[in-house]
């Protein structure tokens, strides 16, 4: 408590003391005089702890800090400017921007850190804590102590503690150094690792404890990397799942091989783009993506129904011809889109709530849109399972697949069921297109990259088994991402393809095969 | 009416086949003697076709022994089993529709089966005479040049039997040979099968009890994948268990 | 074709007409380089463009023949035959690269330019021997054959048929494309091989070399055609048709289906490899784009358009589709992909027996 009060007092002193006031005013003329003087002025501003220094340093960082011919320092605001010392408007004519070099930049970083550490804005303080941590300078110890004492947000407190440890490690006190090493060891970040390595190089007597800390960091880094690989694999797996689910219906359940499936995915992505463009400037614009989901589904489902009724149904029982025919349809669709929208990529903007990175427990980073795709993939999967199990169409679909003649004699209009089933599978491809528009380039050949992988997923998981498709997609996604660091993305893909071919040797019908008489047909 | 005593050519013991928990064959045992003619009857789903599948290597048994002479059939694939001397006629006549009847018989003809041997294959006058002889036996002499796809159902049945003869197997498995045949043809078939037996073993699966009676051989009744009864046609027709299965309750 | 039958008279005349047409076509093809030597103002003069494009199409026709042997007869629809073609092309490309010698940009006596650029110190082991023409030609057959043997063995043994096999072969060519795009594979990465100088002592950019390559391609086409005919007319041809129509029934007759399919698949891959080997010096470049799945499936459509199961049909298809392509890509490039896609649809729906089906009324094999 005593210490706390003391710190508050110190801080107060720092903020308001005449020395600081003087420091602020005295520092200004140095800015822009020479690189050396600019740097020391920046350091002074940082050490002053004066909040008035913050906008000046930020302006310096943004390149809007000007130095007039008479040595006054101005904050540029477009064409106008204000005097940095007084805040009064001032003409900017003839004023030159204050230039930076690396030394000034590094001084600027720690000075900004120093000032921002005490900022009223929590995100600014967190960023500052990170900056101060990275600078790992012993000069900051006092400042960090002060900030730590005032800090109330636990996450920032944690950052400050690390920053303090980094600063102490650069200091002179032996016991503090030892403690700092342990603290940094627990941090388990690459930055902490670098700081420790630097300290080890600087002071050989610390080698032993630092090595212990380094092993700890390496272990937790490895763990985190594994977790991140897993999450990335899961996210790739969900993409594959979305792309393959439609195939699992059209190919797996109906036995119709649709090589235009990739183009249906591409149509879904373009439908998303169209919805976005249609809603641009309207109040619904932020909701373009959710609204694109039904739109993409309906558009691709309609194209699918047309394809089935117009062409595919004439080729039932001739899978190789169906394959070639649908490939041709895919080419036509691709070329039509290329002529209609141009060959270049179209941009689909992620809504704000899908942007940014999410920090999962354990320091695992994950972009928001990946998380949404995983959720979307699982949701669509559950909906498909439910649709097949619990709806009338699902029941009729299963009946027609099992025994078309008997289904027909029971009054099921098999042609209609075929068309609807195919439309359903195609619509799912459209949904995959909505998802892919968030992470991939929306271009006419968007689908070609996914079609072979999707077929592999269906074959690997077991034709006709939705659960197999789920497991197959996630497994392939994760295996791909696990192999990538060792083999590179391309060879990883090659390995997976080869592995699937070998796997089919042992289980020709895939992971979750239908057995018995039904599978013979 | 069993053939040579104690000289089994086909030996099934404790054979079970399970599909997803459904027992298509349940601890089935069956012995066919060399030169024997045997009829297998049983209601739908009794496991007759599955039994054929197991013998010809199409289906692997979950448990049990299947031997043909000294060969363990569970370790061989369809082609190897066929080469050993087991020929099969399918329930639904199956042949190569794009080829002529002559070509179908030629393919079935016992000869080296490798790709290079087939490439070098020259039709010898003796083989041609044999094909023409079989064609006469099955009454297809005038249709030898026609594609199998255009033949009638009965003619296809005959053609497949002809292919079986060309294969010259030791054991013939014949699945419902007389479906779609006229009474006269049925009689002819029974006659043919009786003649073939003696030199070879023949196992006939049939629904048509009149036909089975005409064969005049030992009958095995299958039900729910197991043997229900065995003996002469009169014996099994009077077996109360068989009557129950066929007539119910 | 069997001696037991007498062909129906109209079938006989149709076949005779077809044979005469074929002879005429071969004669015309054989004359092209000769006509090319005529003075430019002669009415019968044939331009260099026609000769070089003709030579290219002939190699395409060989590829189509190879695909037809596997697909039309044995029912193996390979969507990866472009890979065999490209591998043969790469084997020839490696030979041509070795022949550049010190004439490359870097003037290295042994290493091709791209290897010098990438900092190779010596030739990778798999490049050894490619300076010898017979070895390179052998590899143009052996490497595709070996790949077909491995893929075919794995696939046929586990009875992967129909569309599954098609997808696996497509995955194969896709994987090879990705692999060949990599610089560290030692095959020139993205750019592949180009800037060839000579072959068998002939500078490649001369009319003489063009004519020699043209006749070599034509000879390959005729030899492959005779070989395929021989197979089609033999009992093996009938076994293959039987496998195509009822694979499992063939097994019950005692034929080892895996062996027969492997035989025809490997042979077909080797023919495709040789076609690729003759294609590369005529177009002057080989790069990983040749492995793209689109190329393979385009070659399949040549066969479908011409008429699968008919060897002449396959050749006819290769020529006619490529003629359409050459014409359309100069007249209206945007329309070509519509036309190609439309061909896929039209042929499968309306002309299942292809152009050749228009000639003969009765269905053969």
C-alpha cells in the first residue's frame, strides 16, 4: 500500500512537475534540427511523461510533424497546422516535415511507449506495454513500475510485468535479473525468446538460468504451433467439407459425377459478390454476407436443377459420359463468368464482425473469418444431415436411391426427387462459394482448385456416407497443414494425393464404407 | 443317388458370411462328391447366391473352410478359382453383349489366359469345331454370328450354359438355368445337366421343383443361411421343417 | 471380324469406303512436306505453318489413339494421359537441353541455363544419360510406362474402375503438375525447357528438321495404328471389350483382369509418351502446363468426338477438334471455350459414337 501511494506520488510528480514541464518545452526545438538532436528530443519527451507530448510523437510517426523556418514545431492537419507548443493555429507555409532515420524511429517507439503507458485508453496502453516490452531497455524500469501500479486491467498488467522483466534483464540488479528470466520463461513467446538470447549473449554468467527458461519457451511454443496447425487444419478441413458436402449428395448419394461442381462453388462466390454490389450504399450493406447465403444457395440450386433436368438425366447409368458432359458444362460456365465479369479477381469484403484476429487461450491466434468458416461448415453439415434424416424430400431421396422402381410404384415422382436432390447438392456448392469468397480470390477459376480435393474427400471418407465426408474433410485438412511446414504446400498436396491412393488399396470403399448387398449394386 | 463314395471335390465347413450384422450364411456345411449332380433349393434370401459367391471367390467368408480338391478357395480370387476348374452360370444370364455368340464361346474356351497369349491366339480348326459342336448342343448354330445383346432371354440362358461347357470345368455352379425357358427347353436342360454330371460335378440352384425332380439327384435345402434338410426330392418334400419354411406356420 | 460370320454387305462397302478414305488421307498427309518444298507461287504450295501444325496434330492423333486403346477397348477412361504425353515430352526436352551445350546464355558446357541460374553445381543423377538420343527415347517410353504400371497396378488390383479411376488419374496429373512447377525438382520449374537448338545434328528451325520430325510423327502414328489394330483384331481385343462391358464376368471366366488392363494401360502410356517426345521438338517448348488436367480431358474429348472404340475415329477426332480450335482461336478466341464445352455436351448427349458413328450404321464392338 505504501509502495502504491509512493508510486502514485511519483507518477503525479512525473506528470506535473516543473521539471517535466520544462522538459516538454525544452525538448521541442530539438525536433528536426538534426537526426541526433531529434532523437534526443524524442527521448526527452518520452521521459517527461507529459501527455502533451503524445500528439507530437504521433504526428512525427505519421510524418505530419512540421518544422517551420523559424524553428517552431507545427502539427500538420491537411493544409493547415497548429503550433505544437501553444495549440494555436499557425501557417504551414515553408514548413518542412521532420524526417526520421532508424535511430529516431527506435527512440520514437520507446518514447511513444512511455507516454502511451499512461494513456487513459486501454488499447493504447496495451499496445504501449508491448512496445516497451520489445524495447527491453533498463531506462524504462521506473516508468513501468509507475504504470504497473496504476494499471487495473489484468491483461495489460500481465504485459507490463513482462515488460518490466525485459527491462530488468537489461538492468544491473542481479536478483531482479534472475526473477526476470523466470518470468520471461513463463511468457513463452518468440519475443521473450529473443530478449533472453540477447541477454545471454551480453552476460555469459546468466547462461544457465536462461537456458532453462529457453527450453520452457520452446516447449510452449511447440505446443502452440501444434495447436495453431490443428486450428488451421480444421479451418482448411471446413472449407473442404463445405466444398465436398454437395458432392457427397450428388456423387455420394445419387451417384452422379458432376465435374461442374467446382464451377457451382464459383457461382456461389459470384452470387455473394453480386449481393454485395446490389446492397452497396443501402442500410443493408453490412448484412450483405448473411443475405448472400440464401441467394447463393438458390442461384446454384436453380442452375443445378436445370443441369439435371436438361442434360444429366439423359445420361443416367453412363457415369463416364456424365463426367465428360458436366466437365464441358463447367467450361462453359467458367468462360461465361470470365466474359461477364472479367478474368481478374473480384473483391468481396468481409463484414466488420468477421475481421481481425481472435486470440484463443494459450496464445493461439486465429483470424475471425476462419473461425466463422469452421462454424459455418459445421452448421451446414448438421443441416444437411437433418435435411436427409427428417424431411420428406430426404426420405424420398433415400427411397429413390435404394430402389428406384419400388419408390416409383409407391407414388414417388422419382424425376422430381432427382432434380430436387441434385439442386440441393448444387445449392450446397453455392454455400461453399459464399464461404470461399471470404478467404480466396473470387475469380472464374476459383472452383478448379477445389474440385479434385473434394472428390478425394468423398472417396476417402466413403462414398455415400455423410459422416465419412465430415471425417475425411477434417482429416485431410489437418494432414495437409501438418505436412506443410515440412514439405511445403505443394508437396504436402502431392503426398496427400499419393497417401489417398495407397489408402484406397486397403479400403477401396473409403473410411466409412457401406457394406453388404447395398454396396454391391 | 450320390456319386463316387468318399471322394469330395467341394468341401464347405462352418462357413459364415456376415454383412453388417446380417448373417447371409450361418455355419453352412456342404460336401459335393466328384461326378455328383446336386440341387440346392430354398426360399428367397436363404443364401443360395451368397454360397455361390463364396465358392467362386466373389465374397470372402467371415469364418469357415472352403476347399476345392486340395485348394483353399478363401485365399484365391475369382480368376484363379475359375482357372482351377470351377465354372459358374449366373442367375441373370451375363455375357458380353457387344461380342457375337461365337466370340463369347471363344472367350470361354479353355486356353492360356494371359494378355500376350490372347494377342497371339489363333483359332485352330479343332477349336472351331468344338465351338460349333457346343453351339449345336445349345441350339444356337444359326445365331453364332449375332451379337449376344440381340439374343432372346432363353437363348442367352443357353449361350451362358454353352460358355460354361467351353470352359470345360470340373465343377459347374448353375444358378437358375431354366428361368425363362419353355417346358421343352427345360427338359433339354435337365437332360444336358444329367449327362454332364458323371464326368464332372454339377451344383444347380433352382426354384422350379419340377425341374429338380427331373434332375433326379440329391437335394439340399437351405434356409436362413444354413442347411435345413438333405436327401432325395421326395425325402425333403416330406420333411416337416421344409414344409413349414415353404408354406409358413 | 470372326471368321465364322460373313459381314453384312452394306457393312462391307462402308468399311471399304472408310479404308479408301483413310489411304487417301495418309497419302495427303505424307505429301504435305513435299508440297511445302514447291515454289511459294505454286497452286499446290503448302505453307510452313501447315507443315508444323500438321506435325503437331499428328502427335495429338497418336495421343488420341493411345487414349482410345485404353478407353474405347478396355473401358479405362484415363483423365491423366496428358501426364504420360508430358513425361515423354520432358524426356525429349531433357535431351534437347543437353544438346544446347555451350550455346546457352551462361555457356555452361554441361548444365542447362536454369540450373546455372539456380546454383546447381552438377547434373542431378536423373539427368545422366539424357545426352544420348536412344536413351532419351527409351526413357520417353519407360518413364510413362512405369508410372502407368504403378498407378495401374494399385488401381486395378483394388478394382478401382469407372469414374473412380478417372478421378485418380486426374489427381495424378494434377499432382505431377504441382510437382513440376517447383524449381527444386530440377525440371526447370515454371518455365520448363525451351530455346532448343538441334536434334540429331539438325538445327531445329529449318524446313529440313520440320520435315524429318513430321515424317517421324507420321511413322509413329502408322505404327501405333497398326499395333492397335493388331490388338483390336486379336482375342486380346475381345477380352478387353469384354472387360469394358462386364469386368467381373471376365474374372469368372478365369481371366486375370488386372493383367490385361495393366498391359493395355502401360502400352497406351508408352505410346502417349512417344507422342509427347515428338511433340516437344516441333513446338519448341515443354512446361508444367502440359500436365494440367484440362489438357488430358481435352484429349479425351478428341476421342469422344471422333468415336471411341474406333481407332480411325480417334485420329479423325484429334484432327477435327484441333482444326476447329485453330480456326476458332484466330477468328473468335472468346468463343473457343464455349465451343469446346459445347462439344463435350453435344457429343455425349447426341453423338455417343462420335463422327465415325455417322459412317457405319451398325454398332461395332
